C-alpha cells in the first residue's frame, strides 16, 4: 500500500521540483513534512525521504478522479454537465477545467530523478506541443444535444488528445537516460556507478514502454474504466457520501501540505492500469471495478490480487442480498394480493352480494363508548411514549431531558457507552494501570508518553452529543454491518481536523458500535484517526472498511452515561458553526487558553 508519506513526496516533487544534491534537501523535506504531519518522523521515514530524493520515483501508473471541490463543497461530480454546475461556481470550475490538460499530462509523465531532468523534460514536451486550437472550457460548455459532455467525458477526451505527447516524452526519456549512462563519471566508486546505471536503465526502459502502442492504449482505457466506475458509484446513493468523503479527506490533507496551491483540481491516484483493465476484461463487470475504486479512494488500498478477490466477494455478496430482498418483496406483494382477494370473497353472499350485518340496539352507543375508551388509552400511551429520556451530558452540566419523539434519524435509539471508551477520560496513570491489567494485548506495556498521545486521539466523548443530534446524518456516514467476536458491528465515520497547540491534523472521526443483548446500540470504539495512519499503529483497519482490531467485547461493560460529570477543573465547550461541530478543551487554570480542539466537518455539500 502506498503510504501517505510516499504520496506526499511525489506531490511535493511534482509541484516544486527536487534539488537532490547533498543532504540539505533531505533535511528541508523532513522539516516540511513534520510540520504537515504535526509529529516527528522516525529514522525509517527519514530514510524513505532520502531514497526518494536520490533514486528514481514515480514510475507507477496513475489516474485522475473526475471530481472538483471548492471550499468544502463538491461543485462538479463525474456526471455533471456544464449546465448542472451552480452559476456561482462556474468561474472556479472553468479555472480548473483549463488546467485539466496539464493535470492529465502530469498523471502520465510525472516522475522524479536526481537533477530534475525528467521534470524539465515533462514540462518541455507539454509546452512545445501545440494546444492553440483546443480550449477545454469551450468544449465542456458548448457541447450540445444528447451528446452534451459530462465532466468524466471531458477528462477522457483530454487524455485522448494528450496521447500524442506520450511517444515524444518516452523517446526523450530513453535517449537522455542512455546519454547519461555513457557519461557516468569514472571518479565514482564501483557501487556508486552500479547504482547510477541501474537507476538510469529503469528510466530508459520506462521511456521505451511509453513508446509502445499497447502502453498508450492502456493509459486511455484505464482512465475510461475509472470514469465509468465513478459513474456507477455515483448512481448508488449509499456509496456516494463515503466516496465524496474519502476524496475530500485527501483534498484537506494536500491543502495542509501545500497551502499555496489555491486550485483544488482532480486528484491523482496510483492505480495499476494493467490490473484494472485485466479485472474488467476478466469479470465483464463495472460493479467489481467500482468496488476496487472505492477501496483505493476510501480505504487507501492498492489494486492487487487480495483487493481484487475481496471486491469480487463483496459484489457477489451484495448482489445475492439484493436478489433475496427482491424475492422477499415479491412474495410479500403476492401474499397481500391474495389476502385482498380473500377479503373480497368473504364479503359477498350466495348471490354475489355483500352481506349486511344487523346491529343490536344500543350498539352505536357502545361503539362510541368503546371509541372514547380507545382514545383515552391512546392518549395514555402517547404520554408514556413521551417519557423523558436522559441525554448524554458532555459539558459538565446536569442531564438534559429530551422527548423520544424528538430523536433524530441518526440516533438509532439510546446509545450506551462501553467502558473501553470511558477509560480514556481518566488520568494517564489510571489508563496505563487498566490497560496493563486488561485483556487487550496490543495495549499492554505502553509507555506513559504513548498513552498520553493516544488519550488525545481517544478522549473525545463530546462527539456523542453530535451522534445523538438531529444533524447526525449531515456529518456521519454509516458503514456496512459485519460479524466479529459473536457480535453484530458497524461504524459511523466523519471527517475531522484536530488542532493541538497550533499543530493541525486531518483525519477521520470513527465511532464503532455493536448490538447489545437488549438490542441497544453500544459505542465500543471512539477516536480521531489521523490520515498519517502509520502514526496510529501498524495494522489499523481503514475507517470505512468492514472490520476492526477489537476481537472480543464485554457486553456488560457499558453505561448510558446518566448523570455523568467531568472531573473537577476540566473544561470543554461545544460550538456549532458553518458546517462544523467544534469541541474546544481549555486549560482548567486559565480558561482563556485553548489546549486543543476537534472540528468534526459536515459531509461536503454536493451542488
């Protein structure tokens, strides 16, 4: 799996170039990434930086995701025609569309090698290729009739037009690499000469591959399949939100890495063209490819044998479930029809006329009395239905009261909270004691420093106030249910930005739930997971995936949080503003001082 660190290095090289001579650039890049990640990079990660700056990188194949974001809004979907775009956003969309030829070219030609000569060649080939007669904005805006272009159609058309540059670029790579091989300095050691030649041979072979007709056709075919998969995903409403959130999370991350970039163009994703095409040709199913694309965008996976097998299994499972539901719906409809026919038959006499029942004297009065009694019972039941439900207290206040009829669609009854979640509200010393003496092996033996870092990510109990609110579904996306450890589980995921002392991290707010013995929903997992996932522990499952790293859950260890009070001196407040649910933790000794904050972001508005 391509890590966020690896992707970021490729991005920075593509945007700013890379002067890789000496160690200064390694140190400069390290500092920049540590500022973006808000954490210190390990020696292993610094070595990745060094290798990326002294070796060739970017030989992998990539695609463009046909989505355009602006100010936390999705302003152009894969299927958006020009007339579908909000008039206030058209100027911005046109700005992005004008960049599409270069963005598409970069997805094909971007690679980095010592000295930046591959980047200079990429720029030179694009600059010297004539596009004077081609204006993508005019093509997008003025296409007419039934053939009116969608954004995905425009992207594919641009890839086709760019294809004329691929051979020229490939020839330039192969030629320049050979010249440099012949010119390797004799003053270098045997190992240095060997390493230099191996790197240049890789570039030469890559250039020769780009010159082949097969490779050029694959570039266009892979992008077309990608766009078709996006269209398939877009038609399924249950996939649309998580797909947009996955893409928007990457946008937030890249804007944090490079704030100077004021245009949120379509995203580059590393995808093996050949495997994508072969998967489509083997299964003749765009739904399977769409499942793969979801894994790339939402779960950060690569297309490999394992992810392909998983996608095939999930699609078959979903289609089987959909077929079962259709058959059940058909049976119910047929049964309802039979019942109606029986009732009609019973209502007719021997002559085919309806039977008329004679009423008894006083029956009308009795009926009215019965109605009054029923009405009284209904009123009593209504009062009982409005029994006040205790709401989760998260700001140190007394429990608020909430009528059951006011529950939001996202509330799913009254959430209980598992002790796994509650323990993170305690002191670091107490948390360490409980973890060391608990049943979860992965948490045993952690240092105080590690636990303190994890407490920042896990001690976010205030999020449950949003989970229980009417606006829940504007922020959270529900994942599919799955079975693990004998319990039915699912997740709710939102986008978030954690700010600790001015150091910001983007990531997902995860809520893990399971069905308790009384059929209630129990929160057993709650945390903010930064996008730099290697910092949250190796092997951690993706936020949107079906699965987690918690094997067994003690079902009796939960609370409804009735009467909960924060420990003395702890202060937090919740602010709702401009599509954000912001939790602010303040210094108990000086409440004007903010220790940290977590902004849970509303799902990007789809215009």
